[in-house]
């Protein structure tokens, strides 16, 4: 149950990060993480963050789908990190 609480917190932190990036661009390695420059990355990060919150909520509701969604959400986040790393290296 602790891992799902951490997952929910991490999903909320990601959503807050997206909101701050939409309000003011965040610079990574000389690139701005903002809507015009990284729209696809922001959309994917938002979807993964919402999936994190969904998996945590399903676990709190007692659904079995949460145990299957947890690894999928972690893999999706790792794939997003790889896409972010590739975007920063260009």
C-alpha cells in the first residue's frame, strides 16, 4: 500500500511540474521545457501522471487492476524519461 501512496504523490508532483512548466518555461541543458518547444513530451508526461493517479486510486478502492497497472505505469514513466533524455541530447 505504501508504494501506491508514493505513486499517487509522484503523480501529483508531475502534474504540478507540468503546470509550472506551462506558466513559466523551465530550462534543461539550454532547452526550454515549455508548451511550444516540448508539447509532445508535456502531453505524454501528463498522461503518465494521470495513469499513476488512476492506479493509486484503484488500489485505494480495492480493485485488482491496480496491481497490473503499477508495473505498466512504471515502464511508461521510464520510457518518458528515455524520450526526455533523447530530447535533451539533440
